C-alpha cells in the first residue's frame, strides 16, 4: 500500500512538472514570437534633429530634440527650458538620453526596461516580464519617460508645431511659456489617470509644495497616447 502511495505521489509530481514546463515553454515561445513582430522601427517619424514639437512635449518644457545616428543605435536628447511634475517628482527631460536599438527604446545606461510597439500598442520588455503594460508600470518614472518619448518619435510632423511659434502664442494668452507648469497623472485607463492627477495636484499645490500659490489655468485635460492604452491627465498652472 505504501509503495502504491509513493508511486502515486511521484507520478503526480512528475505530471505537475511536465505541465509546468510545457506552460513555461509555450510562454517563452510566445514572447520570442512577439519580439520578432515588434513594430516600433516601422513607425519612427523623428529621424533628425528638430524644433518641431508636439503639444504634449512642449507642455513639459521641450523646445528641441537632438537626434544622433550611430552604427549601433539612434539617440534622442531633449533640450528643455523648464520642468514638469509627475509621480511625486520634478522632472527635467533633458536629464535623459533615450536610445533606439534593436526595435526597442530604453534609457541610456539603464536597459532594465525597454519599450516597443506590438499590435499598435506599447509593449514592455523588462527583466521581470514581457507584454503589454500593467497598471503598476504607470507609477514607474522610467516607464513613463520612455512612453512619452516613444509617442513623440512616432508622431507625424504634420501634428507638430515649431516651438518658437508655440511660445509666442502662449505668451499672448496671459501666462508666459516659462511660468506655465504642468502636473501629470498617468494610468492604464483615462479614469485612473484622472484619479491620479487629483492626488498629484494635492501633492504639489498644498502648503510647502513647489506650485503653492500658483493659479490653475482652465480645466484639466486627459487623453490616451495609444487609444485607451497608456493615458495621461494634465493640469496647467501659472506661476507668475
């Protein structure tokens, strides 16, 4: 009887291991196949240094993007004239050099997380998993910076304006480019981004916050970078 019991336990354990290995193999095969189908390189629009900037990038202080091509990769460096606020931090995009290599985008000297596009949506390649972004990714500063950069470099030039023209127009509206600051909330859906923005506003504008005493400009705006996949909500403040 004992031998029968031992045999049953061994067989059960063996079957569990076999099925587990089979599932892991299927997952690895799926991820490998997805990597072969990444679409970022097909969608690149920003191929040379330009002062044509999308409204989204302009709002967070970018007035120029320097593009450098090497034999191994393409680098993107933002030139900025102000900072913005996101995830409890003050961020200056000029502090980050973004690399496009092997159909994926990552921060220079830190490839622990990469972004690409698969089936028209952002696709994460990290040390822990590969797949479409999860809600937790939107609290990761590196992920958000890469997501913003990726949206910028795939946006067609016809949807951008020269930064100098944008600054002139903003000055006419009563608050200068240099005195207008944006708070960002991000999320996997528009509703989550809007909820996160509310928390971010409280963090930056309440007593002791960097935007204390500044005045909000209009209503908040929200939208998704890739149709309902990767959303941002913003609120502008004038700090004259």
